[in-house]
C-alpha cells in the first residue's frame, strides 16, 4: 500500500506466542487463561498507542493483519466510525481442526469467533475464491480477494540457476495435514530408492514430523532443519532448485494457495505443489502441479527435473514470467480500489 502512495503507519504489539504454542493451546484449552492474560496486556498497550492517531492524525482506514480475529474487535472499539479491513486468510475453526484440535465445544467457539470477527470488519480480505465462497452472502458483499504474494525480501535474494550437481529441493513450514508432509517424505523416499541424484532440506516441525522422519530413515540425501529465522529464510530457499508447496488432502488444503508457493517463485525456484482449483487458477503454468496426496506423481515430477536440465530450465522460465504478478504492490490492487470506495 505504501508503494501505491498511501501513508502507512504501524501500531504493533506482538502477542509473543509461537505458532507451536498456539497449536498447543488449541489442543489444551485449559491454557486459554494464559492467552487471555497476554491479550489483555497487549490490548491495553494497543489502546494507549492508538491515542496518537486522533484528530488530524486519524486514519482513513485501519487494517488488521493476519490472525487478527481478536484484534479486529479492539480496532472496532477504538475506531468506531473508521473503515476496518480484516486480513482474514484463515478461518479459526478450520485451522484448528486441520491441526488436530478436537471437541465440539472448542470448534463451536472458534466458529463463533470467526463470525464475530467477520462481522466487525467493513472490508474482508481473502486470498482465494474458495475462501470467499465460505462467507455468507452479506459478508461476500464486503469481501475482496488479494493473493498472498511474497515480501520484497524474497525477490531481492533470487539469483537464478545454481551450480551443477544434484537437484536441490527445499520444504519449509509446519508438518501438518494441510502441508501433506508424509506425501513429500514418501516422494523423497522414492527418489532415494530410484537412485535419483538430489539433496533435500526439510525445515520445520509439527504433528507429522515424527512420521516423516520414520519414512525417511536412512535417506542420507535429506537434511533436517528444525527452525530458520525469517530474515535468513529467503536466501536459504534461493539456494535450491525446487520449492515444495503443499500436497495435503484436507478440505482446507483444497482452498488455499500457500505463502511458500509465492515465496518460491519470488526466489526463482521451481514450485511443485498440489493440483487444486485455487492453485491451478492462480498459478497456471508457473508451477508444476501434481495430484494432492500422490507421492508417486511428485516423485516422478522431481525425477524429471533432476534428470533433464532442459525441463528444469523450462519450468523456471514459466515461473519467471509470472513472478512480478506476486509482488506486494501488485497483489493489493483490488484492495486499494475497494478502500477508495469505502473511505
């Protein structure tokens, strides 16, 4: 938005919980008291910080970022007559279910949270038509679609074809059902069993991590990395030929285009991800699409890229042609038009 000429001011008081800690809270609802206490502290600090945005400094719009299901309520209280934009990339109930949360009461409470958060927003930002379709007709009238895209840092580190040698593959993210990491593990196992030359870096942890380690036991071509700082991740990914997206078969996996797909394209990697409706629509031929949950298809796609340099170059060229569409100032074009209409 700043690149499009908007004056953007930030008021951010991080909650301070890691993704793993948030997932643990979903699985252990009795820890909700810790969340409530932390939220009360951060809301107090946000309310105090908002005092500088009054009078002549009052905003034309307030944008509440990703995972802002609670914060959008505070934004509505603090700025009752200002258009509020909610970046609603995920439904709380759907994400909790995908990450192993159980219990009718918990999921019902999260569905209620989704409804309340969406009701507090004047503009609802989603990343795919599938997500938009899950809104009520009234909510859809306030919705706009904006691809996630990739931060400029990912475009700055890209440096094209790497040195000759085995195909270099990277995956990063949570090992959750949405990601389909056991499918990825089985695909890499197939490459190993077929004597295909490759090196893979698997970054992250999560509920399916142990199963993936079991599948890939004895596969020396795989390096396991539990965590990489966000500032260091773009350069690390750019040192690989292929960036793996998602292969999950859950309902949520069928609705999303994951951030790593955009980031992989920005870093000039070849993406391999699942052939779902939103990914097919957004990516077209900018990525190599394989059936969700099909480890043999993924292994065959990787084998082709490993054994045929012209296929790898061709795939990279197709990705390169789509690259600029996913820059930050491009993906917010429709959002800007909507803001101009409501402010």
